[in-house]
């Protein structure tokens, strides 16, 4: 039932809205995270180790995914709910 709804024009709009939400969340969380580390610990981006990049990237991905899942509920009701 869910797959049929996602193949409709409203379903495609829903998936596009989720992609936009994820990109916005990743940009905001990424900026806050990276700038926060640079300002808090006074470590310039050029001095970061590989493990720091991996850890911060994973944190940005997880937080962005959480924001996207939370916003998927009202977006799903708006796009996929009854008329």
C-alpha cells in the first residue's frame, strides 16, 4: 500500500520534500558542528585528522537523518493523507 502511494505524483512530491529537508538539515547541522569544533577547540580545519572528519561526518548524517524522520510525519500527512 505504501509503495503504491509513493509512485503517485503526491508520493514523488513527498520524497522530493524529504530530500530537501535532509539537505537543509545537513547544511545547518554541518555548519553548526564544524564551526563549533573550530571555535571551541581552536583547531583549524586543515589540522583535523581523518578520524575527526569521519566522526563529525557520521554525527552530521545521524542528526540530519533524525530531523528528516521527525519532519517526515507532518509531510506524510500533508502529501499522502486523505483529501
